[in-house]
């Protein structure tokens, strides 16, 4: 399972996602469509840090890292050991 798939699975299971799963593509605009509120974003952050054993720095909590599943996956993958 890819990083993006794990993130998508989390969003559909734990975040209030009311649309069809097929709409939740890697490039679906999460922030523009208000998929995350502040609480959901913090819960997603906790999931990422635990699931992938990475630490997301406060300076990385900017919209450019959280716009889409692809953006979040890229951030996570940049933190993984090579």
C-alpha cells in the first residue's frame, strides 16, 4: 500500500468524508473543499507521525504541504529514511 493509499484510507475512515471514495484522488483539493477542520488536521498529523514514525515540524504545517493527498504524501516521504 502506498503512502497516498494509507492517507486516503485514514481520511475516509476517520475524517468526515461524505463524498464517494472515487472522488478522493491524489490531487483532490482537500483544503479548498474543507475536508479538514483544525481538529481533523491535528488528528491527521498524529496519525502520520505514528503510522510512518516521522516528525512533522511546526514550520511544515502550511497549506502547501496539506492541499492534496499527493502533497501530504510527498511531505511524509521526504521524512522517511532512504
